[in-house]
C-alpha cells in the first residue's frame, strides 16, 4: 500500500491526523517555494566541497571522514561496472557537547534557500523544548538529528525506528528513495533486543515471526515531497538514484506521555544524552530518568495552566 499523499493540510489537521493518530503521510506541496537549485551535487561541491563529512554504513556505524567532494565524486554518477554505492553520508548539525565535523556552518549558509514546512508545528514542543519560548523554525534553530543526507544510488539505511519515541521528517530535494514502513504493533516480528530484521536478507532463525507479516507501506519519495515518520514506526530506506535530503526529529507536546513512558522503560538509553542536549538550558546532563520525567510533566502542566488563563 502507498503512503497517503496530501496537500494544503493545516497545522491543526497535521497534529490531529498524523501526530496524535500516529499515521505516516507524504505532503506534496511543503517545499514548493524552496530554492531547489541550492541542493544539487554541483552546488554542494562548489560551495562546500572541502568540508569534512561523516560517512556511514547501512546501520549508522561511522566508516570514515572525508571531504564532501570526495564523497560525491566517489559515489554519484557511478558507472555500471563500479556497482552501487554502499556508503551513506549523514551530516548532522551539533547534537552533543563535543567538537566534531558538524554541518551547522552549511545549514547557516543555506537557511534562506528553504523554510519551516507550513504544516509542521514549531511551537508546543517537548524536544526541542519551547513551551514558553519563541517559534522553533527549522532552518534557523537546532533540532535533534537535523542533518543532510547526501547518498549515492544503492546506499541504504536499514530498518530502524527513531530514538526516544521521536517523530522524523524527511524532505527530498534530489533523486528518489524507496521506503518500506512497518507499524509499531509489529515490533515483536521485526526487532529482538536492539537488533532489527534485515528486510532484504531476513534471518528467520532470529526473527521467526517475520515470515508471517508484511510491510504496511511501500513507496518512492520524489523531489519536492516530505514524508513524516511518526513515533515508533519502523522504516527501511534505499536510494533508488543519487539522492540529497534533509531530515530532523521532534517530540510534540501531545506526545509527552509517550516520551516519558519511553524514558521510564529505557532509563539507560544512550540517545537520551541527545534529548538532554536539547533541554540543556533547563536540565543538567546528569539528570536521572525519573527526575527528567517529573520535570517535563511539571513544566507542561504549568504551561497548560498559563494558556488557560490567557
């Protein structure tokens, strides 16, 4: 089944029909006023070719650091005899307190070429927190896992779900991506411990129930389209062509209890370090899971009281 496609959807509709309802969607008109010419391999090589970037395998394992020009030259426009690319360039903005090859400078240079999608809420967010702050506009503010995906044909991100019960957004600028989606209800069939089934070469001994299910959605994301991966949905993404995308994650206030349940169930989740980074002005890095839950619930309860008196 194809992912539902919509256009001209309001923020309120998106929140109720996709964030609260936890339903994937592709929005076809969310990038219509963006300058797509700034998101081509030619422009990236010319403008940012000497910048160092992060290259991963299909399971988020860092393989090497190289220049953007090197990655594009080695992985784009490959000849048939060279085979498909098996390296995925994920170039994130800062998401923890370490010096690294972040892409913040590049996003700053590109901020006028795109904008916050009109249908995605930029207020009332748990992460990045802005209950009592200004709008969190994506092209100007930090978001968890905000990054550029610049990937050669054949490169793949194997099946996974996004960290700490967050939602993910993927905006397609260049090329096409094949996407498979599995409902969170199928977790027992596609995941064991921290390991996910390989949907291309499934190990039926490790995942015996996988043979009894199928994906819920199969689709191809094209330039100008934005896909929304709701909290807990498993997705497998392969570049059908050379590809350039932008991604980020967020947790909306309607998902506060979902996030808190995740923290309570997974207090040692190493990705909570990143969640805390986006709450760093309000909580300490060493804040325990229980205290984080209590802080957030108290904060949002107070925010609701304040809204009710306005």
